[in-house]
């Protein structure tokens, strides 16, 4: 009897409230029962910060963050993390010092950052700084002299002749380097001829390649990371490209322009050959008739 009464009450509620109320109630149940797992500060740092910073492993593109809380007060650090460009634009001398030490590379505002997440990151950095060796001390890359085989392998990887083990796209689909020949690579991303000089060291460039932090490259390589051997070969290629770079970086662009111009002229010549007889077949009778 009680079951029948309960069913009647449910039926009456559905009829009075409608299906929208039912769906809303189910959504509240799902959210309440299985809340999304919050991303840990360690995972966030690994995905967004480790390509430019270490904790106890020395400078990369940005400074080593070991004991950063002892070098600057917490509120200043939170503000800088939330909006680095605004802090630099304010004329803050310490922010300008960081910019100068990074060779003019401005730290981007990290997607998804918030005050709570910035504070959690600083707490995590302090904990990692107290360890004998932080898990973010950075990866090791060989300091041996690169060989011609290293450079050749890096070039093959860059142009896509050797496919990346994890299936990522070839560098040349978006970037170029002096001396590639042909169409000289892509133009979506910056010219990487002197990327080794801009970043400044093997470890820094290797860290960047291990976890690219740009908004374009991050989603592309998140599921297709480079292997250690691929990174070593690419660093060798970039180091060699920077050393052999010609001051005239307009040559690849000029070649690209000339090849485009030649292709356009060839296409117009072909179209002219195809349509010449058809055009005359219409025009000649009209001229003769007049």
C-alpha cells in the first residue's frame, strides 16, 4: 500500500513540475555524487610551468624557483603569476630585472590561473624547495659535443622525413629554419633559425621541447610528447642552425615569394592555353558577322 502511495506521489509531482525539473534534479544528484577531481598543483606546474622553470635545477627560460618565496613577498608573487605583463608594464624594477634576465621573453598569463591556484602553486614550490631534490629539478640532457649524425637526424625529424615516435606533426609544418630549401617550411609559427640563441642553453631548449607551453603547441603535443632521443637530435639541429645562421634571414622568404610567383605565372599560362580556342570560337564568328 505504501509503495502504491509513493508511486502516486511521484506521478503527481512529475505531472505538476514537468520533465525540466526532473532533469535539473538528476543533474544536481550527479554533480553532488561525483564532483570533478581538482587538478593538483604538481600536475598544473608540470603542464604549464616546467618548460620554463625548474625548482632547484637552475635557470631555463625563466628563473629557478627554488626558495622563490624568500626572494620576494607572497602577494607580489601572486600578482605576477596572475598577470606578468601588467606587473612589467607598471615599471616594477624587480619585474624588469626578471625580463632582462629572460632576454626579453615575457612570461605568458597561464590559461586557467586564479588566485587560489597561484597560492597553491607557491605553497607547492615552498614544499619542493625544502626537499633534497625536487621532482621538478629538471631533466638531464647530454653535454657531449654533437656529431654530424645528431644534426642530420634532427634535420630529418624537423622536416618530417623521420616521423615522431608518438605521432606528433613535423616541425616544418609550422616553422622554418634557414637553409631548408624548397618552400623552406611553414609560416604559422616563428622562424627557429636562432631559437637556440634566444632560449640560451641546451637544458632550457630541451625543457621547452619536452613540454611546449604556447597555447598553440600545448594541445598539439600534450598527447604526442617527444622522446628523449628526438629532443637531443632537435637540440643538435637548432644549435647547428644558430651557429651557421646567415645574417640575411630574408633568403627563405624571398625563395618562397619567387616560387609562388612562378607557380602563379605557370597556372595562368596553362589556363590561357585551355581557354584560348574556346574564346576565339565565339568571338571570330561574331566579328565576321559584323
